[in-house]
């Protein structure tokens, strides 16, 4: 709905964000579930330690139906879903002309980005 002005409404933004969160949550749960089932099938114990996170191996793990690929991708989705929500909010607020809310969303993204940069710096 555009409210007759050709511009998106806040209801449209709310529905979009709701769909994004729903798809992200269900997708994460599905990927993690497949990973757990593959762990059970391969008799991998969750207490045996976790494989290291190697983003370059995820696609190969998925193609070869390895549990760790599904688990890592599911965890990435769990972490990325809230960030995607903030990005969608930022875009929506800009389109709605809500400058103050767009600034808040942008600042939240800056904090997320700084957190990731600091985590990478501490890790390596």
C-alpha cells in the first residue's frame, strides 16, 4: 500500500521487515536442523569439538552434504538476520523520508561494523 501518494507506507515497511525476519529465522532453523540430522547420521558428537570456521569451505561442505557446512551457514543466517533487518529499516526510512530514524539505523550499522572489525582484529 502506498496511501495514494505513490510513496511506500510504514505498513509496507513493517510487512517487509516481518517477512525478512520470518524467512531468516525459518531458513536458519532449517539449515541448523539439516546440519544436526547430518551429524546424527554421521555419528558426530557435538561434544567432540567444533571444526574451525572456514568460509571458503562452506559451499563445498554443502555440496558434499557435510554437517559443518549446514551448521556454519545456519549460524551465519542467525547472525545476519538482525543486521539485514537494520539494513531494510534504513532503506525503508530513507524512502519514507524519516530522516531521524534513518540516522539511527545507520548508526546501528556503524556499531555492528565496528564490532565485526574489532572481532576480526582480536581474532587475527
